[in-house]
C-alpha cells in the first residue's frame, strides 16, 4: 500500500474515543473534526429533546393504562433521536425503528398517528409521503435495506434525496445490515446509517454482540467513512449527521455513525431490565443526561434562562395533555380497512377475501 493509499484509508477510521462538543457538565469541548452548530440550532435541539422526552413519558404512561399494546421507550436517547432528525433537509427521508417514535414526532408526524402501530390499529398510521418518514420497522435491520434501496433509486432518478436510517446495536448483528452497508458503499448510495448503541440488544450486552473496538469499525470494512460520536451530546450527533447528509447529497456515498448512548428504561413495557443490569449502571448514565448538559451549556453562554425553560415546559405539557385526551377516545375500526393499502391495485385473491368478510359481517 502506498503512502497515498494509507492516508486515504485512514479517512475511513473512526476516532478512538467518541467525538463530543459539549461535556456532561455542559462545558464546550474543543476538537477539530465536528463544528459546533449555530446557536439557533442548539436551542431547537434543546426544545426538541424536552418535547420528545415528555412525549416518551406520556406514551409510557398510556401503555401502563392499557391504551397502548406495547411501547419501547427512547428515554436517554433524545440526543440521537432529535439530533439526527433535525439534521435532515425537507426532501430527505427518515427510516425509523420501533423505538424511534420520538424522532418521527420531531419530523412533524401527528403523535396519535405515530402511536397507531403500537396501539395495534394499523401497521402504519401515518402517510409516509407527508413528512418523508417510512413506516416504523419492527423486525431488526430490515429498514436498512429499505433506506438503501430508496436512496439508490432516488440517485438513479437524479433526485436530491438522502436517507437517514436509524438502527440499534443489535441490528448491526443482522445479515440485512451487512447487505445494506455493502450495497450502499459499492453504489455510493446517499445513505446515513445512524447506529444508536444503547448498550443492549434487549438483554444482550454489547460485549456479547461484537469483538470490534467499536461498532463504527463495521463501516471501515465496507469502504465508507465511520464516525464514533457521543450519543448523549445532541450538538455532536447533529453535527456528525449534518456532515454525513451533506457528503451523501454531494454524491460521495454513505457514512456510518455510531452514537454511544444508553436506554434508561426497559426494552419495552414487557421487559424487566433489573434481571440483566444493575441500578448503579443506570444511575451512572443518568448523570450524562443529554437535556441537562445542553441546557447548562446554553445557560452558561447566556442563551437560555428559566423563563425560556418554563415556556418550553408549558408547550410540552400542553402537547402531552392533547395526546392523553385524544388517546382516551376509543377508535372505531372498519374491518374493510384490512384490505386497504396492501397493494396499489388489489389482487383477485384480496378482492375475494374482502367480499367474503363483508358477506360474513352482513349475516351477523
């Protein structure tokens, strides 16, 4: 390998430690790789995380009340969810997982429509084209292939569109992720892979998932730049994602970002996290709270005060109250909807099944 080739190869390597812009105690971090976002962006990141957490806690409460069948909380991962989504341009697309409801709401989708899947009413309760958000993906890693295929098609058609796909550490162990990374790198598909490494694939810790120094190294073998970032630093996640989106939009191909964060709550309401992790571990990560650190940074710079915080809290509470009120209205479901949106043009078999169901219901 020549010196030039070695320099080019080093471009793909992540840093040894996660990149950050704001320390856990709210102090600025000086480093040459990521630029600090503009003040107005930082303020949007903070308000977005506050609103996102309030939505998340409200959805968790609704699950306990029986209004949702299941809810995978993203508490603690607000910097990843909001930092990544706010880096997207209007024409870009988000490909979320079941844990990314907060990100979908931040993209502009009605919270009621977002929770329709987790309520058990629809497989996707929102129009993907309205906010450029693909249906939430429950099977691990299948959304990686969707994102790559969509982005490649957009590139072939000459469209200026980038796909941001969210996935967890567990999804990096799936074959779909391998295929998506390889195809995206070979064809320079405009995709950003944002891995939210929250420490566990349900109950399986990261050490039992991979022997790599970090998940970011998985991108190196496919020939794409890989970035290791502090996933509890919204400024850093946003900056890294924005850089990757710009790179993809410029035709330079995909980027893999590993954001190191933590899942504060259990995997879902059906999980008991105390069976596989200690409370001390959770407490340690609570000290790295993404909202508190950015608030401290903004306050120290004179960009934020308690009055501004109260205004944000009032809006978040109003949104939560609206969500509660609307979720407490029982939905009226039409069985005929089972056959809608399955195919653009219903097949003969589907039409026959719809007719049989209609006839059976008519007899009752």
